[in-house]
C-alpha cells in the first residue's frame, strides 16, 4: 500500500491555481478584498492580461478570457461542484462578513462520529465556487496502515476521539 501512496514526482506542496476570468480587475478585487490575497509581481515575459495573487502559501493566477462574453451565467451554489476550499478560524465571523458584503452563500454541516464540520460555499465573480470550512476538525484517517496524515493538532485530537468512539476505549 505504501508504494501506491508514495511521491513518485517528488511533490512538496500546492503552488498555484489558474483561473480564466471575464475581468482580471474584478477578480483581483474579489480575491483581494474577500479572501485576503495580495497581488505579486509576475514575469514580464508573459504578454497577455493576467495577475498573480498570493496568500496562505497558495498562488492564484488570474488569466483574462479571450472570449469573456461566452462565460456561462452563475449557477446555483452546489457543494458537489468543482471548488477550492480554505480553512478559517471562525465560521460565524465568515458568515457575518459574507452577509454584510451581500454575498449569497450556502451553509451546510457534516457530522462524522460526533465530529462536526461546517462549510460555507459561494461563487467568485465568474461562477467558480469557493468553500470556507473548519474541515481540520475531521481527521484524515488512512485507509490502510498506521500513518496518520493530519493538517493540525485538532485533527489528531479528533482522530483520538473517533477511535475512542469506534473502539470503545
């Protein structure tokens, strides 16, 4: 099993995501003012309309669409659609801020063995979905073997709690 979960490409982290958008400036405003990303310098050799943003160790590259008028209209917020997810410190603060900014969102709560994960989903200006969650409440339990892949101490505590429930410890 270990071989199938190895690192054949020697990856170290997520570098960036690229999003094609109707308006680079509108998307810069959204990702900066709503999600806290900051514009950074990009190579001058790129000869097309674009912007690079950075925060949380993740880059977002915004690329101007060559056919901006052909974007599909925003769809209903669907948690099962493609999206990028961000951890947050306070779900109530996120919900309050989104409400104050007039951003429509869908909230849902998932429960697994007494552990709750709250999620808020909404769209960027081009209809790409964003999730804000407290997903590190839920441990990443390996399917086989004994190595725990975890993002935080909360994850380890949640795993211990889940094992106590599961095994009656």
